[in-house]
């Protein structure tokens, strides 16, 4: 019996190859996307869960002294000792610091771009990173270094590097360290990303603070400890004793904390996890809808066969077994195809989601249980729907050419599919437009800037010689010795006012070429110079203090005089409102800003490096392109952009499968009507209009529902930008036309074939 049902199921699949292919393709895409998303969500939510003492470990945050509503992960280096020495609830405190511009040298050569962390010796009491070589006991001492497996392989050509010597170089330090241990890949993601680990005492006076983590005797002591700390008038802080407000957040939530902005931290916006759950549910729903629709429609084509079976006395149990076997065959084949598709999609998926999923992760028990449960529920849903449909039909109807498909039910779900697709299409087009805006919109200053950093404070006086050399290079317009650019490196200072309030402007300083290098626009007054001391402020500064005649006034909170006003320019990024800014003159600075406007940066960099080597022959050449630094500030937005576009394409493809299925159902159910109309003189065009107009109404209805929903979602997203594109009618018109064209192309596959069919054949078959 089972073999007979299996042969019959395979015959049905093979007999209608096109529709079997559509079902399998839809299911394959659905299962593959669902498996990837489930694996991604599980791996993300398990981040930092592998630490043995994770339940008792918390990250320490302080209130932002420059922002009343913000928090920062940076705390001063003297706080950990204070906590451990004054509060019995604290078992251990670990503070992490980092140092830029370091290199590691071995016999294989000198290596740069090293993410080096400095930590307390109690590092492994909180963090349980796996040790693959060496021991975690006494491995953090002044003369030792810990490497990651990847970096050990780069430095020594092998993972087991314990006992090997490494030379650590900074701008003013040279130390030889012994490799004491090697850290392997953690079983789950961590918000900490580093290549090497040393003790604070290895490089004294290099660390002044960083991210701190507290291990409590009991996790329940968190609230009482915070109360004690924040009531302690002697508690240290960045702005003085007794002023900082501290908070403790679970270590297992550090991966999702937006305040973790250190260079050695990798975090994820928790909103994206919610997006992933929604996307997984929507893609699965759409794939299942197509499966259910096509499977039920295939049963309609075999209604006479079902009628004969019922007349012969086949029980409902036998019919269910046959349906279950056929559905299982579809699901099994789709799962096999999905596994193959996943192996091809995984690199692209990792690129879109900025993840590092491995194929082996999908075989974990937790992932298999979730994916297996989803596949099982999908298959059983189809079986139950098919049995419900067969129970509602009388035997005599099954022997006749009576159409029993639930067209209204199918069209309702079809409309929902296109609501989802159109909404995501609106989102995708809007996000693409905003990302293009972020990349090309004027900043208020010259964005074609390369920034160089002095190797050390003692070498700052050589920057003037480098500046003169760079000005000889054809293609370089201006060079300035400055403290920072408007995108990164600038200072924010707090000025207290007489009324007890304070304000926090950005500070910029540079030589006489600083304004011209950045192409700043002077509105009134003059720029400061060696012979003209004073400060220049931006328009926002003038408006902030409601200054009618700013020239000659004092900078509030200081004794400095305002001598000029410049046009507002973007600081940090378009996500932030333009803040009050102050520009001053200085020559003893640590950075060079190079204006390469109109030239190819790739062609200039070798010449810039050659000039650097002449002035700083013992130091590695490194640079930052301001435009690239700016785009790094939109990492969340770039991730959102790639995700939305990928989901939009996926849902539109699956929706087209659903449209194909429904158009086939309608053409099959209206065969006799089309034959009569042709006999009465209807043309192919008339039949095409007849078959497509109803679908276009449902697509129009879906658009009317999706448009306001898409507008709300994108208006909410765009509100996070201080500068943004207008959400006008062009987005909706372009979306509507695109979806309409795709729908027409999809429908024409069925409707054109039906419209050109011989009416005699249609009437004879009926």
C-alpha cells in the first residue's frame, strides 16, 4: 500500500513538471531563507552566553558628561580599584584598554593593523575565551602576550606559538614579549574582538581608562551595589568626585548595547533582531501560501481520481496517508534542494548580515529543532488544508467538472503577499535613495580629505617639513596641520556657565591653511592667524546664544573673543544635528589634512607615502580617507539597506510564484467561459483583459494598503537623520510601476497561453 501511494505521488509530481517545479522552487527558497535566518537569530541572541561566570558579570557604564541623556562605556582607570577596595559585593573588576599605532614583529616580518587589548590579570575570571595552547593561569604578566589563533598563524605560521617571542613596537616603546597562551575561536559571538592581549603593566602610563566589567559575588546584589555606589560622595568620575552616575548592565547584553562604541567592540542593534524575526515569519508565510495554493489546485485537477477512490470505499485514513506521503515527498525534495542552495547563499548572506555563520552551525541541535519544527508544521498545514477541502466536496461533484477551488481564499492571501512585497519595495527604494544622499550630499566642507597622524607627540614638529614636501606633489591643493577633521578626532569640551547650565561645543584648531583646506565659508569677520588671535564660531553657535552681533563678543564660559563666523558644516554625520563649534589657530598639532579635490586618491597615495618615508623612515605609513570615515558612521544604516533590499527581492520573487499559481487556477476554472467568449467573437486581447483585470484590482488594493504602511515605516526610519531625503510621490510611483510590470509579466505566462487556446478544444474538454 505504501509503495503504491509512493509511486502514485511520484507520478503526480512528474506528470505536472512545471507546477511541481514552482512548488519546489518556492519551498526551497522559503526553507533556505528560513534556515539561514533561524541560524542567524540563534547565533546573535546567544552572543556572550559562553562565559562561565556570565550570570554574575556586568558591564559598567557612566552617564555622559557631555549629554544629559546618554551613557558611555568609558570609565577612568582609577575606578576599578576603588570599587574592589570599597564594596564587598565586588569579587573582581576587569578594565580593558587599547592602543593605536602598534605593530608586532617576528622572524616572519613586521605586522600592523593589530587590535591589541590591555587588561587586568583577572581577565579570565570574567571572560571564558577558550585557550587552545598554554594556560590561562598567570598568562597576563608584564613580559607576556596572548595571541588569537588567527594572529598566531599569521605571525608564526602555526597555531601553537607558546614560548615564541614577539617584539611589540609603539611610537616610543620597544618591548620583547613571550607568547603565554593562544585563544581559539569562541563557541558563540562576543562583543569583544581582538588579536592580542597584554597586561596593563606591560606598557605603563599608556592606559587611562576604558570599558570595565564587574564580577559580583551574587547576581542579586546588582541593585543594592548600584545604590551604594551612586550614593557614595567619594565615588570618582570624569567630572570629579560624587558627580558620575553609574549603571551595571548584564554582560550577555553587551553585544546589543549601543553605548559600546570602542574600536575593539562589535555590536548589533537589537532592532535588527526583531527585523530578522519578522522577515523569517513573512518569508515562511509566503512560501507556505504558495505551497498550499498550488497543492490544493493540483488536487482540483485530479478531482475525478479522488471521486473514483471514494466510490471504491477508500477510507479517510487512506486518503490522508496518500496526501501525507505526497506532501512529505515535496518537503523532502525541497529540504535537499534548500541545503544545496544554503551552501551557495551562505557567503552572500554573511556579507549582507555582516555575520560569520559557518555551514556547520546549521547542524546544531538547537537550530535543527527549530528548522525541523517549522518544516513539520508547514507540511502538516498543507495536509490538513487538503483534507478539509476534500471533506467539503461531495462525491458526485468530484466526478463532474465542477470547480471547487477556494478562489476568494487564495486571492485574499495573494493580496496579503503583495501588501508585504510592496511595503518592502517602498522601504528598499527609500533606503537606497537615502544612502545615495548620505554619500553625495554636500557636507558644508571639503569631503576630499586624507588625514595623516603623527607617530608621536615628540615628532609633531616634523609635520611642517612633511607639509612642505606634500605641497610639491601635483594634485594636492592644500595641506593643513590641525587637531582634527569635522568627521573624526575632534574634541568636545564642556563649558560651565554662570547660571549653573553648561554647553558642549566641538573644538577645532589648525594653522592658517586649515579653513582653506576644508573649504569653510566665512560669513563675517576673519579667520584667526599668528597675528590675529581669537575664535571663529559657526552659525549654530550664534543661534544657540541668540547673538545679534557676535563679532567682538566673548565666547560664553571663556575669556576668548569671537572674531569670525563660518557657515554651518556637518560634524560627525547626517544623523546628528549640527552642534555649536569653535575654531582656533594653533601650529603644534598632531594631524595633517590633505586636500586632493579633483584627483584620484589611488594615484596620489604612493607619492604621499614616499614623502612620509623621507620624514618618518622608521614608522609605518597609515592614513584615513575622510569620506570613508564618514561612511563608517553609517554601518547600521548600511546593514539595514542591504537587509531590506535582500528581503524585498526575496518577497517579490515569492509573490510572483503565488501570482503564477493563482493565475493558473483562474484560467483553469474559466475554461468554458473563455471558449464561449471566443466563439462569440472575443479577441485574444479581450481574453487577456478579462483574465488580468481582476488581478490588477487586487494588486491595486495591495498597493493602497501598503503605501501608507510603507510611508509610516520609512518616515519613522528617516526621522533618525538630521538631514534626509523628502519622502515624495516619486518613491510610490516608481514602486507601483515596477510591481505592476513584474505582475503583468508573471500573469502573461498563463493568460496568453489561455487566450490563444482553440475554443473548440476548450468546449469539448468541458
